[in-house]
C-alpha cells in the first residue's frame, strides 16, 4: 500500500439541493491531495444537477439517471472509482474537518494487507448541524456484536478496493442495510481496524435508517443478511434491538410521534444521556 493511498469518496444523492454544496466543499477543501469525489444522482428533480454542474471542477465524475435505490447508486460509483480505498457518504453527510482524509490516509498506509475495512467515528447531528451523538466504538467491542447488528457507522468506514473484486457489489434487494450485508461478508470471519480519535463525518438525522417506523424493516433486513452468512438464529443483541424497536413503534402509535420522542429523551436522561430524539429539527 502506498504511503499516500488514493481515497475515493462516493456520494449517492436524490433531491439533495439543501445540503449538497456543504458535502461537495467538505471533500474539495481537504488538505489531502490524493482523493477523488464521485456523485451518483438518482435523477433529481430539484436543483441538484445544477449544483453538480456548477461544481464540476471539484468532482472527478458524476451521473444523473434513475436508479434502483442506494445500493444501485453505490455500485455505479464503485465502477467509476479509481481509489485504493473507498468511502461512501450521502448528500446529507459531510467530512468532519479539512484534515480528516490526511489523518485517515496516514493510518491506512500502515495497515497490513489483510485488514480491508477501517472505520472511525461519525457525529450524528440535527438538521442544522448541531452535534447530538457520536457513533463508533473500538473493534473489540464491535466484533462480538457484528454478527447480530450493525456496529460500524458506514459514513465513517473505508473499504479497500479489492473487497469488491472478492465479494462482489452491494445487493440491490436490500433497501436499508445493504452496507451491513456487504460488511458482514468480510467481517464474519475477519477483523476491521478502528481509527481511534478520528471523527470521519457528520451525518444529519432524518435519513431512512433514522426513521422509527423503518426500524422493523431494518431489523428484518439484518436477519436476512445474517442468514446469508449461515447464522440461523438471532442473538441476544438482535433480540434486544427488535424488542426496543417494537416498543418505540407502539409508543409512537399510542402517544403520537412528538410525545413519544419526548418520552424517549426523558428515559435517556435517567441514564445520563443528553436529549437526542427531540432535537432532530434543531
């Protein structure tokens, strides 16, 4: 691996005009030079295409055409990527600071060739960008749960390019957890590297995986991905997550989503957690 590995940042977007420019600039303004930015637009009907056209000097490649979902968009990006490592963002996401790729590249260059997934942390933010919660734990903590639930924040993950040669592309049949399905193909019997002390990106809440009412489908897709790897029975962490998801959905239906979110935060305060569920629109 070269001392300055090339990093491809692939962004899937659909009608992302409100946040797209921040995403573009967060990559273009990186101090690390050996990078490329690729956008796959699903045929947006807002100003997304005009923004991409105006920013062409900052973008290595982009297309705008209908797709079959985010996994299809990611696959189109992988085909066009020339990097040694690949990172995936959404148009609502952005790299956390201008030096993050330089710091990541220095760590990637030191990894042994058998480590093909590396990840840092991701800051969950409100719609206006206020920090709400950090995601991403050391690999020793994630490893014992990865066969049951997603423990790696995908917006903070780096994928070695040859993963896609060995494991194929993202499975288009997954609507929400195609990233987990792909990572599990590698990590069910191999290790990942945790990029300690690096916040890779900011991710605004409100995406499909953040929606309470999508949590049941998300967990069903987790099980389908696990069964593909031969895990016939769910484990404790998956069962716990399923029960919590059902409880949240029930409370939303009983109380209404606004009151339910307030209740979730009140429960969180008992264990010392700051407000989260009620701050999405801050």
